[in-house]
C-alpha cells in the first residue's frame, strides 16, 4: 500500500535529483573491476521543496511525508519532474517552516525504495 503524491495537488517550488548506482570495486594491482551490486542497484534521492498558502494542504503534506518514514504500508508513490514512471520513496530530513498562518515552506529529501509488493 502506498500514498500517491500528486504534483498537481502539491506543486513543487524547487527540486534536485541525485541519481547513483550501487557498485562493488576490486583493485588488482592497477587493474580495477567494477560491477553493479545487487538487483536494485539504481539509487536516487530528490531534494524537494513546496511553498503552500493553505494550512490544510500543508498539514496534509506534512502527514504524508512523516508517515512515509514508517515504510511498509505508507510509501510515497511519486513521479519526479521530467520522469515518466512513478516510483516508491520515503521522505527523510523533513523541514516545515511557517512565515504566517497562510504561508508554509516544506522541504524533504526523497529516497527511492524497492518495496516487496
């Protein structure tokens, strides 16, 4: 089970993607062998930020992000900007700032996960 996070309902203010591949490296006296590590070796994180002017939407988004950290039944199913496929994520480093009762800045780091579905 997961929660779909819509870019329409919660439009992003800013984002940055950091793709990486998990590899193993072995050095043989100057020769190096590099192979991918595991079946889910493509990792990625996104730094995302929203600016919301509705306290209800801000609370709803914050709840989705906080629940995702629990994993298993509350992953975030999200399609990153420029991506064509939705993937599963958990939110880390969640930060919510309010400037007044109707202006909120929420940021998080999304970490891609591979749930057993």
